[in-house]
C-alpha cells in the first residue's frame, strides 16, 4: 500500500467513525503532512482520492470539508421513481409538496404536452430530500383530461409515476434534456446552497404506450450531491 493510500484509509476511517463529521473542515494539508509524517504532495493525492469518491469537497475560504458521497442517479437510463433511486443509493427519501392545484396550461406547457389552447393541467411542485437534505426541486405538469383522479393522491407519500400507473395510463418512455446552471437566490434557498453554486437542470417529457405526452417536468438538482450515469455504445 502506498503512503497516500495509507493516509486516505486513515482519513476515511475517521470520517466514517465521526471523528471528522459531515460539514466539518479537516486539518490543512500542512497539518496533515505533519500528523502523518509525509510530504504535502502525498497528502494532496490522498485528499483528491477522497474528493473523487465524494467524501471531501474543497470550498473557498473554508478549506476542505467533509461531505456525503454523491447520490448516483441512474434514472437517465430508465423509468424509475425518486424513491426507488434514493433507496438504491442507500438514502432515506422524503417529499414535501409545495403546490398541487389545477390550472390552465401556459404556453410552454401547452407546447411540451402538445395540448390545445385552454386545456387544464395539474401542477405539482415538490421539494425532495435525501437523508433530510434538500436534493431536488421539481415542477410537474399532467393533463387533467388524461388523469381526472390524480387529485385523490397524497404526493407527500405517493410517487407521481405510481399514481399515473394506478390511474390506468402508466408512463412508458421519457425524453430528458440536461443543462448545467448556477443557483439564483430563490432556488439556492430552497436547496440550501449558496447563490452561484452549480445545479443540474432536467427537462423531461414523458409519454404513455400510445406515444401521447402525459407529463412535463423541470427538475433542479444540487450539483455537488448528485452524479448521473449514462450508458453509451458505438453505433
């Protein structure tokens, strides 16, 4: 085992046993070099390995801070619920419904859902948590005509896709578009990040078995808390 592997293993052990709890700033590179009796480049390499694994994060004016490993999201490759993704990642999911109402679709929603002018949609706005940490803010729009019983569900407890399935018209495919953005004041407050921090924005249009658009959503994820897996193959 190399020197930097030994430093990494000891630091990881201290993170896991709570010696360095989440949110705490660990000693500086110079201090760690003195503690372990190694060079600063050796310490730097050990810290980079832990940062790559999601256990540490370098922050301006604070130093190197202990973090939770990122939630590895695979939903970009499949139709799955947030709850399923969190449980697969070993996290405790929780949802807080901020808005659930029936309203007239605006121009953007009409376009995405291929609706005629004047049709109503259910607007569902949720803040979703992983281990009590705000993880994603999501706005969803579903045609009322296709799911007239959707307002009978409690989406603090129920998955939207499970509810759509229970209504007899499940989601079968989804098209997703990813953008990288910076947090503004409002979304920064909701997701408990600093203004200007990186966020990941997903636009999703879901379709049923007939190809009809049945949901349009905009989901904003914390950038430092999530990673997304994609499988690609050569054509």
